[in-house]
């Protein structure tokens, strides 16, 4: 499953155009100003539009996705926007994110396969600081 899943998203993101555009998610854009900037994790971040936008607002941004092509485009977008994001590629259980280290965690259109979805949500819950959003 992992290889097919990776290939699906790499194929989608290797196109020149950004699959979901470069503008941030409308809900994120509406809600983020209500929070004090801190450390935020974006799961299934794809091509980085939300991570880059959030970094522009002064957040310390971490992100992950299964797609190396998504990471490549996210880092390109970050460079063009003159911001930095820490973007890891792989399956969440194997990535280097500490428990209770995030002020906020954001998932938008996270298409996790059913076999791992509930496990990912449990892991992400442990990564959130007490009182986090």
C-alpha cells in the first residue's frame, strides 16, 4: 500500500502547476490570526501552500507528507516566498516529531488511507501541547 500511495501523490505533485494552487486554505486564513504564533505542524501538507502562508505570519512551521515531489514544490514555494519550513517525508510513526511539542496541528484534506487514519490521529494528538489547538 505504501508504494502505491506514494506514487499516487508523487504523480499528482510532479506536474508543473500546483494541484491545489498556492493560496492558503480559507478556513486556515480565517482562524490563524486568532491564535498566538508558536510551533505548528501541518500533516499531509502536499505542496506547502498552508505551511508557507503560516510561516509568513511568524509561526515556526513543521510539515510532513508521503510525497517527495510535494516536499520539493513546498520548499520551492517557501524559497520564492522567502520563508523557511521544516518539511519531512515519510510515514508519521517514523518521523522525528517530539510529543507535546506543537502549539497547533493542522490537517486540510488529509487523504490518509483508512488503515492508518485513526492511528495517525492518535499519534498527532500526542504531539500537541496541553492547551494546544
